[in-house]
């Protein structure tokens, strides 16, 4: 199958994670593509039918191509069917097209059309959620490749570093009063917003001068006049709007640039800020395991730079401050091997409604990676 055929097939398979959907159909399809080939297919159960796949030829992997099989959920404002790929003006539209089913299509096509040895692939689950797939993989496998190539969308620029992430949850206890007497109460929702801004101010002081920046994102906020919690702890709010809200629950994520930042430091700062603003924080806890920042020195990427030049592309590096965090960071931290993140465009369409990938950039990504493999396998 061509890269385009594979991309269309992958986009047509729902692989976001919800109560009734996960990556299992993608897992089955990926396995089927390698049956009867020279490759061994190893499955690793992450949870239920959600499985990582390790595809290798039985020799120690020198270059590993990394990609995740999950996507974010579909968007209500998407035009057309998210799972019926369509091509308009050299762009292919569909959920996960740039993040990262184009990368998966390139990886599969490269593996099935090479006679070179020591090339392997890791196809993971859960990257868009809690990186459970990558975390499970490094617990089982201890590999030492020369290079990991993560084919995430990068606008044909090299991503050699990215910030880490710390995600955490907490509740804010306010004081409910009649809305006409607001000053006598404590508005838990407004206090949470103040906590967010104050935490950002504190962490900005730890930014590296001229380098990566720490950023705070209030990802989710739920609040109101709390009446009770149901059996699973979900808050039940009054429908009245004439009350100062006495409760808020918040989900924060911090993109971490400084090694000084830890969850213990965040907790200390939040409690100090809460005391200053006379608000009480409850049930502060991590959402998942923090992921550290990554930086691969450019001298480790000379062959990749050469591949770009030989394919007629300029050597450009992505701005770390505009990057997400990647599961590649987990492998890099565990194995200590160089990682390069490189893929098609537009990276900015990741996670958006009407997601698309530019097909010329898909083909150019494949060309660059194939050229790099020529030098190193």
C-alpha cells in the first residue's frame, strides 16, 4: 500500500478514547499489515484491549520509528465526517490526519519497503491522554538504539527538545452568600482564576533567560454552589445563580522548562498563594506521573540535518516554547538515546476541528527519513 492509501485507511478508523471507543481497531489493522512480513509483532497489553505494538526484525534495533495510534476526540464543529478522509487542494482532511496518522502511514510504508536490517517501530496507545503506553513500554523494554524518530507533525522542522509536563487537580472551598452581599462570601471560581494567574507569575520567575518558558494552563474548571457529591464524587450544584459559588474543582497542567520545578514546589507555591488570598485548597493531587523536559544536542543530529539538505529542505529547528510534550521524552529519559521529532505540516492543526495534513509535506517527510536511513542502516 502507498503512504496515501495507508493514511486514508488509518484516518477512517476511530481511535480516540471514550467509553465505547479506543485504539483496538487500529491495533488490529496495524498487526494485519505486518503478518507474513519479515517482522516480528510483539504485543504489550496496556489495559484491556489497548495494546502497544513493537515491530522488529529480530536484530537489535539501531533506528526506531515511534508513533501513537490514538487521537483526540472528534469536535462538534468539524465539517463533514471526521472518519471519511477527503482531499482538497493537496490537503487530506480527517481526525488525526496530522496528529499523527500521517506519521504512522509513513512508518508502515518505510518498514514494508526496505530490505535494511535493524529498523524497528513502536506503535503506542494513550499518548493523547496519560502516556500510559510509553510508560508501560519502558518498564518492559530496555533498548539502546542510535536514534528514535518520532514522526509527529513538525512543519518539516526538527524538534530536538520539548518542555515537560506536570498535571494536577485540586478543589477550592469558598463561602456561599447571597449574591447581593458578595463581599461577605468567598467566590471559589474567581479565587481559582486568581490562583492560576498568581502561579503563572511565580513560575515565570524561574524561566530560563532567552530559553524555554514555564507556562500554566487551567485546563478545566467546574464550580458553583455545591449541594452534595454523588457516589463517585461528582459534585452536584444548585441551579440557582443568585448565590456566590462555594466550590470549584480545577485541572491544571504546567509545561515545565526549569529543572527547579517539581510537584512539591508547586504545592508549596499554591498553598502560599491560597493563604495570601484567604482561600482553602483541598484534595491537591497529581493527575498522572510528571514527564520531564527533553533537550537533544544538535551535534547528535548531524546526519538528520544532512538528510534535510540532501532532500532540498532548509535545516530549521522548532521553538521549544511552542511545542507540546511528547511520549518520546519518556523513552529518552529511560534509555538515554538521541531523539528527533520530525513530521509533516501543519502542526498547528493538531487537536483542532477540521484537522488536515498537507500531502506534499507527508511525502517530503518520508523522503527525509528514508535518506537518513540510507546513512545509518
